[in-house]
């Protein structure tokens, strides 16, 4: 019965999208975006792979700083540039209109980036790739600009990846974590894995990639779990489902303990902002009651050099950049950037 139910859900989702405002992001005279491919080394430097990303910047300006955006598990770079409602939820385009450059990547194994054997991909390996890309941004290999400052911005599992990059490789000049704390609801997350996760080879769309069963995705029609408890447009959830991707199961093995449980983050010596939704019942289940509670809960995990700051969007769920309070979320990050890096 499960295949029939999956097929029915997939058909329902497809019909929903045909009648919803899911569209390509509209052209914007203030924003210039380009697709970029960056060569990286992988597997102790023995393998050569490619990371794909979208680079956006303001028209008529050349910022000397860039945000490197890393999506969460089963997402891809479209998390930062959702093709819905003429780009109303596009983090990248909104940042560009405000004068900021961004580079949103597809993590290895996702989107248009290389997809090696899944067992080779770990959280530590992804962090090493992020570190390489930081170097390429500084060297002018993306957009032709040698960026003086690189700020790492992660979402969910992507936050765990940038945490390891910043703590182990000292990548970046600042770090923004979204959809992430050290007080996760492990039982709720286990429920998501048991009830909502499947090998991507069984997915009606992603299965066409013909990859090994170590790549995982969500069952069609289950993306609401990432928005649960928060205020979100129904069309956003449908667009989220339509642009979903996959993650290597082996990423969880080291990313969960080192990125989200143990105090590895003490190794970060640059300013840090944690920006979440206060209704994130998965990754901020016990500390997002209010900002003082969140700050007190997270402060022991960070060094004094991190100058930890926090922000909560009222009524936002786990995927905070896609909730109705997304504009407030982006404004808070910009405010932190201005106050932290005034030059």
C-alpha cells in the first residue's frame, strides 16, 4: 500500500503546484545573479569534485564582503532563493537589494554539485569543502571579486557544517547559525527520520538520478514538519516540497555529535549570531522561549571571542527563512552584520 500512497501524494503535490504561484524568481533590475561551478578536492585530496552555487550581488556595486550560504539536509541552494511568489522569500535577492553579496552552494551530493558515493560524504568532509570555497572567495574565483570578508551562514545541518568549518579550519570572519542550537529534541528528530525519511532512489523524482541508497530524502508531502508550529504560507510548503533534495546518511554520523551536541563550537574565534524561529520544535525545542533564555543556554558552548548574539523571529518554525517572518529574520541578520563589521 505504501507505493500507492506515495504515488498518490506525489500526484496531489504536482496538481497543487500547477495551480499555485510557484514560479521562477522574477528578474530584478537591482540584482545580478550568476550560476558558478567551483572545483574542490575531496577524499584526502584524491578526488576532484565540483560544487555548484548561485552568486548574487547588487547591480552597480562591488561589496568587499560576501555571505557563504550552506543549506540544510534534504534542501539545496534554492532554500535561499525559493522560486515562489516572485521571490518574496528569496534571502539572496533581498540581501543584494540591500547591498550584500551572497554565494549559495549546493552541498556535495545535492542539487547540481557532484554526487560521489554517499558513504564518502561526512559532515567533516563537507566542512573541509566549505573551507576550500572560503579560500576561493578570497582569491576572486567566484564573481571575479577578491572578497576581503567572508561570513558563513548555515541552516540546520548546514549550520553544523559551517560550525565545523569555523571551529576546525578557522574559516570565515563571522558565523550566522539558523535553525540550530545545542538543545535539540532528539526524540522528535528520530520521529522525523523514522516516519518521513526514505532512500532517494525510492522518490518519484529524485529516484531518476540513479544514485546509491545511502542518499536520503523526505517522503512526498511531508515537508510541513520543517515549518510545524510556525506561521507559513501553504504555497511555501508546496514549493519546499517541489525543490527538495537529498543528503548522505553518513553526514549525520559525525555532524550530530560534533556539530550539535559536543562543545566543538568553543573553537570558533570570530563573532557568532544564532538566528532562529521561536517555534522551532526540532532544533530549538528547549531554549527558544525568549532571547535571554536562548543566550544563556548557548553561551557555555562558545568562546568569549565569539561575542555570541541571538535573535528569535516570533511565530517562526524551523525553516525560518521561509516563514511569514522571513523579512524580520533577514533584517536581524543585516543589523548584526552592520554592528559587528562597521567598516
